[in-house]
């Protein structure tokens, strides 16, 4: 396999205003306090982050809370000093567009969402060292239209689109200028992802070329941050995992590593035991630093890093419950509750013997009883199944439909187990072992 060419360096590491440093510090203080209210965070391998200059922190992307948990962990690992104290973040382009607060952070009431819809966090995000990166082939519709507004002007929306307006933005007047369409009223349509083919042919080529230049500039900026000796956080998937399995890595991972002079890669895994009421237990596992990966072909680099992150996952109650229900429930979705409880413990012990990282609380009888009750409460609240006496009764097809919590958790476990041959007590080998310091 021939090695792909990297982007030429050239961008400078961005400077941070004094007030940005102040905000970063207080967020590093506030985030752990806020996270403690929602999560029971368990960190393992903190000593593996050695605060080496130019560390690229790569992690799976489970929820938008990942950075709330991981950012302060890295920041305080050396009391805010060194590269960890200057960690920068590769952030999704959607975070820098108006509507992010109302569409992704707030969940009602509608009057409040409408009120804050125009809010743009770009200046604050960049001040705390979060910088945008977009997909090369697609963007949010609002990003497409804002680019048209900036380059062509406030033209009628029908002139900006290659498709009928009603098909793309239901309810929007075709002759309305773009500025009138970029409002909360159409926020659901504006938040959809579209390729550049949605744009009118006469402006499509120019805007695609402009976007490619912007993405390339962003990648060089991230490499410059590493070359300046700072740390950089990146979720290689580019978006949230949708089915519990690690999604395909975007090209940015390879291009940043290929462009930077001598990056150190730090793999991190986040696993949420999410099928429970109350505080959710989160396992944040930091792996050992990886050296000498620059120069690897893209396919090898991406697969090895993905495998390294994935094999550090923790077996949770949620995963075991979902896998147990998939195995034991009859075609009508009926299973005896006692049988499922026994299966969760049996499988947890088996996987622990096989060398997997299993939540140790699982084997505490008092904790297990409380966790079982929280699981039942979660399922009833989400209407995933009901209880009739000692029997769990649900719709099997619905319980394990694509996108359901049970499917997500069962896929998480299947993804993890594949690294551990049964009975060996050790994970499968990795070429990354040869890349460690």
C-alpha cells in the first residue's frame, strides 16, 4: 500500500486571549462539579498521560458530555500545567453555528429555544481553544446557506438551491431571502445534513472549493497546535456513535498525524452504563501513549487506533442486561426476571475470567440489587418493557430495533468481546504494542 500524501504545514497555532484562559480555568472547575451531579465517573490509567508535548488525545464519541468529563480530567492531571493545561479541542462545525444552544443543549420550553436560537458561541469556543472542523462532502443546511449569504449575498432561497424549496425547507417561501429563512421557525430543516448537490449549480463549485480550503486550513491549524507542544483532543469518528459500535474514522485523524512533526497518540475509551435512573456510571480509561505512528499508511493507522480505543472498553450492567435479553427472551419478548438476573452475573463472571475489564461493582450483592431496580425503573420509564409478576414482557422486535437502547448496549458488548478470545485471559495482540515507548 502506498502512503498517502500529507497536507503541507503552514498554519500557526492560534493565540488565546487572556479572558479565554480565565474562562477555561473556571470551566475546568465547574465541569467536574456539574458532571458529578449527573455522572459517577471512574477514571483508570490516569498515570498514562505523561503530559508529553504534542500529544494527540483520541477517544470514542458516545455523547456530547464526553468533553465535559474528559477535558477536566486531562486539564487537572498535572494541575493545569504543561501541555495538558493547554489542551485544544477539535469540535464539530455545528457547534459554531447559530442554533446550537437551542437544538443541542436546551430541550424546551419552545419559547426559550426560540429566544436563544440566534446565539452564536464561536467567539467563546475559540477563546477556550475549541476550533471547528467540517465534513468534506456535506454540511448542515444552515452552514450551506450562511456560506451563500457570505459569498453571493442575501438572494432568494430558491435561487440558492438546486431542489424545490418545499422539498428542502418545508413551509419556507421560495422568494424569501436567505436571511429570513435562517430562523428558528425552520430550525429542524436547517439542521439536516446535505451534500453540495443541494446547492444551485452556478454557485456549487465555488462554495465546495471554499469549504475544502477551510477544512485544509483547519487541519494545518491542528497540526500546528501539536507542533507548538500543546495537547489536542480529537474524536476520530467525527460524530456520535449511533449503534454502540465505533464508526469509521474520518480522514482528519490521518491528516493531522501526517502533517504534525512528531505527534504522540494517547488512546482513551469512554463507556457509559446508561440504562439506569439517577446518576449514570461512566468509565474513562486512558491507555498508554503510542509513539512512532507517523508514516504509517492511513488504513493501518486508523484501524490500529480504533482497535486500541475499543479494546479498552468496560463491560457494564447495561451491556450484560441487553445481551442477556437478546439471548433469553422468547419470540414474544417474554423472559423470567430471575433468569435474566442470573444470566447477567454468570456472563459478567465469565468475561472477567476471560480478561475483560468488567465493572467490579457487579459482584457486590447489595450494589447489584440496587442496580437491578434502577434498570427496571429505566426500562419502564422508557416503555421498553413491562413487568407482570416475575416476568418481563415486551415486544422483542421493538426492543432490538435499530437505534434502541438494547441494541446499542448489546452492540457495545459484541464490539468489545471480539478482542478477547474465550479462555485466553488476554486480549488479541496489536501492532500498536510495537509503537509504544
